[in-house]
C-alpha cells in the first residue's frame, strides 16, 4: 500500500466541524477519496473506524491512476519493490565497505597498498549508487509519481 501511495500526493483533512461535508457524507466519514490526473474524483472508500481492506484502498488507487503515466500502478509497485530489494542489498555492501575501509585506515602505513585497492571498490560502489538512483528516478517518472518535498510531480506537463 505504501508503495502505491508513492504515486499520489496525500492530504488529510479534518472535516469534523464542516457542516456541508457532514451533511453530504453523514456517518460514512472518514473516507479516502482518490482523484485522477485531471483532478476529477475517480473513486472513494469509506474508512469506518479508520479501517478498510487494503484491497478496497488499492482498487481505488488503481482506478484513479488509469491512463496516467507510462506504467500501470500495479507494475510500478512490483518494480519498485524489486528496486528496494536491490537498494537494501547495496546498502549492506556499502556498510561492509565502510567498516573494511575504517579498519584498514586504523592499521596505518602497513595497509597502504590494501587501502589503494579498496578505493577502487569505493569508486565502483559510487557508480552503482548513481545507477540505482537513476533507476528510481526512471520508475517514478514512468508512474508520474509525486515527489515529496518538492510540491510538484516529476514531470513538467501543465495541469498534471
């Protein structure tokens, strides 16, 4: 569910004191309302007690995402999950490298030749990290995902 929500800008509105909303929806609050790329309401799910089945919520998100982006939402979730697994493995190798380098640096002059070899490994890791970040950017652009902290989506098309 969290990966699916990456494609959306999510807002939580407190409408408890809003009489118009209360009159319209009555006891069926709270609810998730999903809008499509054109800003039209695509679907909604009642979240009675702030609970709902993930199937209903995901269905609403998929419905809102139809015709938006180069990649269907379900495909994005599958590929992004795979990306996160790759990233996790990479972070493990990066951590191992940092420990190994720190250990060699403590060894002093006798480990200089080993330290030179390990610098090459560090350069390879930096290149791999750049490739992973490029892969993530590509996935987000394919689903036209919202980028938190920027206030915008990853693409420049007006009105989206």
